[in-house]
C-alpha cells in the first residue's frame, strides 16, 4: 500500500502549482483552470485521508469521498458562473486579460 | 431524516422556495411592483417559522432544538445563536428588497433573477449560521458567494462585470485555500463534525505542549482563516472589497456589507469557539493580528477616497477589524467566555442598522444624481433633507458617537478585550481607539460636504415610499439600539451561551 505521505505530497505539489497559476496567469480562463487544479489537489488529499482512516479502522471512513463529490459539484457550478461572467466581460470590454481589467482601482 | 428534522430546516426550505417563486412570478408577469411585493411579503414565512422555533426554545428553556438527538445527521444546529442571525439576515434581506424597487428598473428584464439570487444568497447565509459540520459549511459558503458574484456582475457595464469577476475569482481562490485547510483538519482528526474535531484536538493537545497541537493544525487554521477572512472582508484578504463595492449594484453591496459579513462572523465564532476550543490560547493571537491590520489599513486608505461607495468599502474593512477584536477576546479573567462573542453579536446588529441606513441613502441619491462621487453630494441637505439627515446620522453612528447603537457596540467590544487581562489585547484596544478617531475625519468630511457646502444643482432629490419606509426603519433601529441596547444585548448573551456548550 502506498503510504499516505506520498498522496499528501502530490496534493501539496498540485495545490502549489495551482496557486502559482492563479496568481501568475493573465488570462481569466487560465486563472479559473488553475483554481480547478487547487480544488482537485484538495480532492486527492481528502480521498487519501479517508482511505488511510479506513485502513486504521477509524470512524467516518467515507466522509472524505463524500466531500470530494460535493467539491466536484460545486466546482462545476463555479466554473459555469465564471465563464458566464468572463463572456460578459469580453462583450463589455473586449478583453479577458486581467492586466487590462483595471477601471476600478484606487 | 424525520418529520421533526423537516420542521427544523423549514425556514431554509421556505426561503429557498420563495426564491424559486419570485423567479416564476417574474416569468408570468412583467409588473415590478408585484415582484417586490411577493419577495417582501414572502419573507414573512421563514421569519414566522424561525419565530415559532424561538418560541419553542423559550417555552422549554433550552438553548438548542435537538430533542431527537440528531439534527439532520448532525450537520446543523438550530439554536438561539443561529436564530439570532436568521432574524438579522431576514431583516437585512427585507429592507434591501424594499430599497431595490427604484434601483431595479436599471436591470430591465432581469429583475426577477436579481431578487431570486438575493433570496438564494440569504438561504446560504441562514444555512451557514447553523452549520456545525465542514461539508455543510463549504456548501453554505458557496451558496452565499456564487449568487452574490452573479449579482455583482448584473449591470450592463464594464465596471459591474469587472466587480463580479474580481469577486468570483478571489472568492474561488479563498474557498480553495479554506477547503485545503478543511481537508487537513479532516485528515488530522478523522471527522468533519465540530464537536468530534474538538474532542480529537483536545486529546491531541494534551499529548504534547506543541503550539496548536501540531504543525498540521496550525497550517489548517491559517488556511481556514484565509477563506473566512475573504468573507469577513478582513485585511490582508480585503483586495476585492473596494472594487466590488464601487462597481456592483448598490443594493447588492448593502446586502453584502451587512448580511454576508454577519454570516461570516457567525461561522468564525462557531468554528473557533466550538471546534478549536481545545487549542485555548493559541488562535486568538492570529485573530488579534488580523484585527489590528484590518482597522489600520481600512481607516488609513479610506481617508484618500473620493467615491463614496469605495470609501464605504474601506470603512467596512475597518469595522471587520473592530469586530475581530471581540472575536479574539476569547477568555476573560473570571473564566467566562461569553463576553467577547456576545459583544460581537451586538456589534453586528448595530452595524447592520447603521450601514444599511447609509447605503439606502446612497442608493436613493446615486439613483437620482447618477454619481457616487462625494463632491457631487455638496449641499444635499437642501436638495434632500430626509436623505441627508439619515446619511448624516448613519455616519455619526459609524464613528461611534452616542446616542447610536455602535457607540455601545464599540464599548462592549473594547471592554471584552480589556476583560481578558492580556496585555496584547490592551494594546489592540489602544489601536482600535486611535483608529476610531482617525475614522471620524473621513466620515465627518462627507457630513461637511452635505451640510455646509452650497449645492451645484437645485433640483430636489426624492424617493418612492417603499424606499423611504426602509430608510426610516433602519434609521429608527440605529437610535433604538443607542437608547435601549439592553434587550438586544440580553438576546446576544443568551445566544452565545450555545457556544460554550449551554
């Protein structure tokens, strides 16, 4: 059996890549993609933890999988709304580059 | 799931059903007045069901409705704490709906969706304040945030879609961080329920003298605070606040600034006081740091603002800081942990009254003069006496001057901080008092512009009667909380007894 630590390292690495992408990308679509990567890193963590807890005979063994399903569902809704807003943005402003989205600033 | 469980979640179901009904009514008829009427009168159903639950609590003398042991599989707690916030959220939603009557004409065909999204967001908030389990909290947070993001992008102009996009992207980012924290907590304690998390943590905390029990818990708490900080609009997670406040439709901003903030603070109180109680003196230092940062950043940057909605964005960051002082006041010298949280509840109620009054006046004035620049408010006292006086009173309340509710709220929050007996908290109170003095400058500047300068135009600025009614109610609430704070403070104290297991 693969140790829990490996899964957690994979999750942390994916989460870090996603966070870097969300902060460094210029296109709004790629930012949303990076956030998806972060959410899926969380899912790996959750399912690995649930499987580990199941292995050592702890209670609530399926909670992790259930949360992962909820996270996937909510992420889908979030992406739907995000693309609707990005589309509207493109119609109003002609760009989805977040560097150029700067009417509102101090 | 039993019939009793259905009764417990009935206010939530009624509110979600009302949201659907508003959208259907909008499909069937084009009359705006009817739509507002249905949305406003329909709020009576969840309010009545909540009142019924409260009456049951009062008659049995309990603080929590849990006769059946499991409340919807242990995911919710319907108690005095959640009911307190239910009424606060419903009141804010009702008043905002009344005020949207004039404003919603800008949205042309989409008015039904606007009110529907507002009610759905309120449903999410009511779910959030009673959630005692991590999955439910995550779902409720998203149900609160996503409709608000859609509403922020509602106006057909570039500013509004920019506001919606910033709100959505930063919201998604912070909820991903929070979710990672939740995954760590779940992996560490093996449970998603707050009471079981508390038990697992106290077993772990007694094993070693490590701060926060372990590095994993420390990391998880920092990540959770990133997500909660976004909802509370506390620094350093405040980057979105001024942009969204400036670009989004004003009634939505009014709702966001009070109801969403109140729900977020309810969540923070429940998670930290119930879930992380065993970590005792560790986490309040983090919250105290956030409080100092929020107060200072909010007040200093607000001084330079020329747009009134943007100024209120910074003002709300500063107020998040004051409220966090109360949240950080966890332990007091005599061992009771209810002073801090009850002062937070009172502050949130008083802040709701003051901020709603201010935003309602801004909605009316901005709707007529088509500008949110403070310079265009000059001589508003002559153009719209009622609106100017209400806005002036709200600004005086936000400074924290008697006889307004926020005066007592600030005193309670700072007294709770002093009462902890920690020297760090005393310093925090000093920072808070200095910041209150700084805030007087930019609030009084608006009053000076409105009351002392000569008007540019002479045409009168007025509003329709539902707007005036909502403004009147909010204004009276400011004064009522300032003259007679005791009943509400008593309710707040009974509400927070739930947090310490009462």
